[in-house]
C-alpha cells in the first residue's frame, strides 16, 4: 500500500495530546455531548466527524506513525 500510505515521525504536540488523554475525560466529554444533543434535539444524521487524524493508544517520546498520503 505504499502508493496510499506513508510514515511520519510524531511531534511534541502529538505527545502532549497523548498525555491529555484519559478515560475519565472522554467519559465526561461524551456525557456532556449526549446531554446537549438531547437538550437541543439534534438529529443523528446531522452530526459529523471533524477529526480525521485519530488518536494514540500509547506512545513513546517519538515514534513513527502510519498515515494516508492524502493528509
């Protein structure tokens, strides 16, 4: 898949983003999100994914990451 994928080194911001991740924060965020969706009657088909980069499960200081060449 070399024509569609490439590797990139992670950056300091990727590492700091990883450090900010926590199960508790995600749970709080999604609880708040779902309460706002209910409160304002947002239809599910009118919600969109705006983050195309994803997130890290684990990371060392600098590692290689596989990404789409289109990014």
